[in-house]
């Protein structure tokens, strides 16, 4: 079995990626905030509870994350006019700009990593990762 070597390499790849992303996104953005902004861009306004499955965290942690994002003017929260118990989270113009910047940072980093191997091997890697992730 190659599980130990796979685990070692996966850990190194993830650590290098997270370190790079956090350094390049700071101070205006974190990886979790980028994930929220990308979801809001794709889906439009969402309730905070809609974010939980994508962030794999607790409701309290989502609230704290949204508090920081609102202070940073990346999102706005508004009460539903029909049911005041419901809060809708929306992306701001500043949030859209930061999301674009974050995606550029990620694409530049991953592009550089993938450029280490041929286009054919990139396709193969993505295919194999899809198999491992259970999506292909």
C-alpha cells in the first residue's frame, strides 16, 4: 500500500497551498471568506445556514465569520421583509473585487504548480483526483 506516502504528499500539498493562499489573501481576505464570496456570487443571496455545509463548521463559527466579513464591507446582511426572523447575506461591490482577486491568486498559484507537469499529466491528475473524490 502507498497510503503513507500518499498521506505525506497530500499533507505537504495542502499545507503549501493553504500557507500561500493565507499569505497572499491577507489582510483583507481568508480562504473561508473567499469560499463564502464565491458562493454568494454563484448563488446570489443566501441565509447563513445555507453556508454551513460548504464550510463544514458550526452556526456560531459562521456567524463570527460573517461578522468579520460585514465589518470588512465584503457582505451585507438584511432582514427578510416578509419574515423578520430570516437574514439574507449578499455580496458587496468590495466583496466582488476581493473575490476576483482571490480567484486570481488561487489560479496563479495552482497554474504554477500544474505547470510542473505536462498537459496530458495535468488532465490525468484531475481525472484521478476526481476518482479519489468520488466525483468521476
